């Protein structure tokens, strides 16, 4: 067994370090720069970071570069991309995939680009993959990669195999990029769009043919065959920019090269390419695409010198690209199959015959035999359309015109039995236009063979007679004898130049004369400045100059720049760096917290599907974010912390949600922090359930401390409309009550009939979402995400309800122990800032309502989520939470006004959502039969509140305004929902009630 050398061990240790967390940015740069410097492709401005250089020749490109590229794509870029961009060091990492233009001449640069294609294609795509592929397609085109592979000293078989693998990776780029961008609704870069990418690839392939030699024929034909299979050689011109076409893109370049003096080597290269195809199928597709891109006269029988010269020029291009020699029998079979086996414009027949006539004379005889065999075929005569009849007739007559009079080939044709039978079938045809095709061929062929034949039926304008006369006139001269110089005179004529001038779109601007009056008096003094004495003082610095001065490292003495965290462990350390200890440097600590909050949400979401790092650090981050205090008056502190908590709950629900719930019931937190916890649970749950979240996730007023707020009625009056939970709760409650209204209206026949005829919209064709339609066909689907139905019961609702009952029991036990004490020794569980305070209880109930609404489709809903949540709502809406909340003796709870309006409204809204969910799932069967007493208690509770509100009772906390409307709506909604359930199952509830 081979023992690895010390140099190889150093390289593998470096790769191992890149595959594991890197401590800081300087260490990362030292690891990245060492291999590049060893390969001599390190940019000069980064050489100072190579503090641990590798021995020369220790990097083996084919062995180590793929491992380095994988380590960078999978472990470095997902973590350090933001830091690399800020430090403007991303270019040094790109050297591992796409060495810059100054270093691209190096042989190792091309090898790195070839390996980069294989590495990027084989790994799951990211945004960095798209960026690197866009650079590779521009800076390392096809011909550059070809020269890199075939410049190696190796066997031709191995080099051709490597080139075939490289082509496989190159042509797979547009599909991979399209699938990645399509599933994520991203815009595809212009250079990587399907049509643009393959058109650019075609141009570089033509350049490769220009510089090719005999030993490269196999590799070029492999490339063209692959492009044929991908549809880059279409039989018709592309109708949109997204459809690529090899010759539609490259034929103008080919024309310009063939117009030069020295074209023999270029023509020989194309000739070798056409003779080198191993597949006749691929050769026919290439020929058909080439023929379709040629220019032909608009009229197939145009006899003008310009039209004949145009035909000869196109035939010259075919003769230079695909000349026919004596040994090209296989090539001729493919050409004959394309020319006679497909439908072409009639004018193409002139180009084909002129091209074959300029080749070997034997191929003109073969063309005559093949065309005559098709022309006289009975199936062709009976079933072909008139356009195909005229096309084949034109080829046959034009071919005959290139033979001398009375030549043996023509005499043999006229005397052949198949030709004579074909003429008889044409003449006996019922279609006059088809019959005239046969009569015209019979006359012209007989006259060319030295015979005399005249049907004398060519006068008039019916049955294709004008076409026959025009074709007979065309045969008077040959297109091969035309003067091509007529085209050059036409292009340089004054009329052509004048006609093309307006198309440039560039016109000289008109000169506008500005007249300045020297005499006269201008009475407008508003634009007249005062004379000022020049000052000797220097100008004040501009804002941009002040920013440059602030960034000057020589002036920033004593200030330490806080680096951005790249790992979640670093983020947790920044959030919980000092605990409860005093800070020696408050400015540094404030900067550290500000940097951590600014990048917390982005970093958490980035790590969501990246290994187990988020699961390992989620609890630590939850402790840090919940316990964070705004001690330094940072900008947008509450918003940034709330966004980070929302992201943490949504990205790691199994770790963050139970931790946040446990922390909520501890007495060390303020109302502001408890609000942040509840908002994170609610908004994170809705994000997991793919429910809409308001653009402004949380506002500062929603999480502000109660002492900084107005009294409850005024606060509700001036509450901003961007509050997250009240806005969400109002929407889902209105929707739930609206469903009951629709169900009641369905029972009234008149309303149903009116809705059907007046309200119901007509069905229309709707556009299908591209992302939805493409997602099932995408080859690379995003990783499976956790849904709220999977975690709702175990990690959100059950811990929240159970932990609340335990907390309530402990609080009431503590109150009972001190009930006979006096003064400050007496404990109260509903003081300001505590959990049982009406302000926090209201938010708690709203959060539970949002969670219950988002989990309606879980399997545990009817079992315990609905009854437990409904029991909690009934308890908080009727029972006192503290000894201080006990009503006076003989006083009703609602009459005493001990329950605040916001608590009652939130509890009733929770009951509405629960009842509506039960109605939607099973019509309320499980709730009415298994929890009859609970259902009847809720009905009685809502009825009492609704009746007291009608009597004008005034509740604590403001019973009017928005809270009053919500309370009335929720109470009536509960009554309607209960009545809907009882109307179905009242008879079954008799025995149990």
C-alpha cells in the first residue's frame, strides 16, 4: 500500500480544515490562498494572507481541486459568503472555479474550469452555483475548454472520453439552472437562458471548427451530435429567442469567413466535419438545418440576374462547407434523403441542383436517377400535394437542364419504362395542375433528348399554366453560369446605401442657435447674485469625505470593529456574552449586540437546511434572544429581536417552541419580553402552516411596556393598524363567523336562488402558476420542510395549555398561603407585569387562538386540542384568576365587572375558532357527544354575556369602541355556532346531558 507523502498530507489536512468550522476570517483566507499560490493563480493583492504556504507541486489538479471545490461549495460559501462580500474577498474564492482573465492563459486555469463544470453540476444548486456558471460560460467558452483538454499529453481515446464528459456537463447547465430558478421563482441570468446559452455555444463551436485539425474531428462531431439530440439543429427557423439554432446564429459568420481570400483550410475543416459523423441520423439533421437557413429568391421562377446570382452564392456556400468527392457515397445518401425526403420551398430546388452540378459529375447522374425514381413513383403521383409535385418537377427539370443535349443519360431516362409509366399516370390524373406537371416534364425531357413532343396546351391562366411557362423560361439559362459580382454591385449601389441609412436609427442632432441679448435691461433681480469677497478659509468637507475620514484606519484608534458572526454558536455567544455581569466597555458591547441582531434572522434562516447546526444551537439562541434587554437604546431593537425569534421558531420548531413556552412562565421576564415570545409562537406557527403573515411582522407599540402606554380605552383607540396578532385574529374570526352566515343562508331557498343567478361568477380560463406547474417535473426539488401539522400538538399547543394550568395552580396555591396576611406580605398573582395580568392574558389567548386556527387539520384536533382549548377559554372567561378578582358576595361575575373586556373578547374569539373548526371537520359531533357539559357551558356563558351587553353593562377596560364590537361579534358568533351544532345532535345529547 502506498504511503502518502508529507506534502499530500498537508493538502489533505487543509481540505479537512475547510470541511469543518473555521474560527475566524483571517484563518479562512490563509487556508484559501495557500493552494492558489501553489498553483500560481493567486491574485497579487491576496499574497499577504498566505501565512502558511504549501510546498511547490504539492497540489495535484485532478485529485485535489475537486475536493477543494466541494469543500468550498458545501461548507465555506453557505457560511462565509456575507463576510467575503463585505471584505471584497469573494474573488479569491472564485479562483478555484473560474480563474480571472489575467491568469486564464495558464494551463492549470483551463483544467480548473473543466473540473468546475463537473463539480457544480454534480452538487445541489445554490445561488453561488448560478453565479459561477454565468462566469464560466463567458470567460471559459467551449473552444477554450477544448484546447485545455487536448493540450495534455495523453492518449486520444482518453482525451476524447474526457471531452465527452465535459460536453455532457456543459449542455446540462441550462436545464439545471432553469429547474432551480423555476422552483424558486427566480429570474434566470441572461447568459444562462436556454436560447442564449446554446446560441453562444454554437458560435464558440464554429470557432473551434475554424481552428481545428484532423485529430480533433472526433471531438467536434461528438459535440455536434450532442447538440443535435438537444434540438440545436431545428428543421425550421426559430420563432422565439428561447429556441436555439446553430446555423441561424453562425451562418452570417460562416459567410464572412468564406468571402475572404484564404478559405481552403476553413473549407477543409467543415468538409472533415460533415464526413466524420458516425450517425446518419445526426448528419441528416445538421444538413436539414443548414439548408433551411439558406437565402433563396422569393419567386421560384425568378430569371433576373440578381436572383440567379443569389442562387449561385448559396450553392457556393454548400460546395465549400460540404463538397462531394468520388468516395462520398455515404454522404450522398444522407444528402439525397434530406433533399428528396422532406418538403422544401420550390426555390430550394435551384440551390440544390446548382450545388450538385458544381461537384463531381457522377453525383449529378445520381441526382437524376433518384429524382426520376421519386417523380415517377405511383404513390407520389396519387397522394402528394401540388406543392410537392412542383418541387420535385422543378428539381427534375433543372437537373435535366445541366446535361448536354442528347446526352446518354437523358436518352436513357426518356426510354426507361418507369419514366414512361409515370408520364402516363400524370396525364391520366384528374387534377389538371398535376397533369400539367407530367406534360411539362415529358415535353422538356423529349426535347433535351433530341425528340419532338408538344402538347400545345399551355395558353391561359388556369391549372398551373403560368407556372409552367415561367419554369420553361427559367430553363433557358443555368444558375451556375450567373455572375456573382452583380450582388456586390447591388450592395454598394447608392440606392442601397440610402435605403439602409434610416435603419441605423442614428441622426445628427439639430444645431440650436442660442441668441444672447447684449443690449436692453432685464428687470428680474431674483437671479442676480451679490458680490462676495473670496475667503481664505478652506471649504467644509462633503458627506462623502466625512465617511472616508471615518473609515480611515489611522484615525479609528481604539475602536474595535465587531465582525459579523458566521456560525450560530458565535451568534449565541454575542447575544449572551456577559450574562448579568457588568460590562467594562459598554460601547463595544452595544456594537456587538447591534451586529448580532442585524444578522440574526438572516443567519438563522440560512442555517435551516444546513446540517444539524441550527438544532444544536436553537435553545441557546432562544435563551439569548428572549432575555435580551434594550440597555443601549439601539435602533429597531424590538423589530430585529422579534424577526429573529420568529425565524427561530419557524426554522427549528421542535427545539425553539418548547423552550420559548417554558421561558414564558418564568417570573424573571417583563411584559415586553413575554409579548415577544407569544408573537414568535403565533407568527412562526403561521409561517410553518404556509398562512399569510403581515409584511410588517411586529410593531414597537405592540411589545411596549404597559407603563409606556395610554390607558386601555385610549390605547385601543390609537392602536396602529400594523399590529400583527390583533389583525390576524380579526381576520380569522370574521372568516369563521362568515362561514356560519353562509351555512344559514343556504337553508333559505330564495337566497340560494338569488345567489345562483346574480352573485355566482362565471367560470373563466385562469392562468396556471408556472412554479406549480413546473415543480412536479423539476429534477432537483427543495428539501422537505417541516409543516405545522407535524409539530402543532406536541411542541406548541399541548405544552402551552398544560404549562398554563401548572402555573395557575402554583400561583393560586401561593395566594392561598398568604390570604390571611396583611400589607406587603400578602401575595397577589395578577399584579402589573405578571402573567395573570389582563394585558398578558389577552395576548396569551390571542396566541392560542392563532395556534388553534393553524392546526385545524391535525389528527389531534378533535381529540384534545379543541376540548382543552375550549375549556381554557371558558375558565379564563368565567373564573377569577386571583383572590383579588373574587366578586362581592351576591354579585354576579359579569355584573361586578371583574373580568376585563379584552380578556372576555379574546376568550370568546378562541371559542368561536374552536367551534368553527369542529363544525368544519365533523359537524360538531365529537364535541357535542363527548364533551356535552363543556359545550352547554360555553353556550350559557356566551348567552349571559350577550344579554348583559344588550342591557348596557359597562365592563372594565373599556367595553366600547373596537373592543366592544369584537366582544359583541364574538359572543354572537359563539351562540350561532353552538346553535348550529345543537340543531344536528340535540337528540343524541339527551341521554348524556
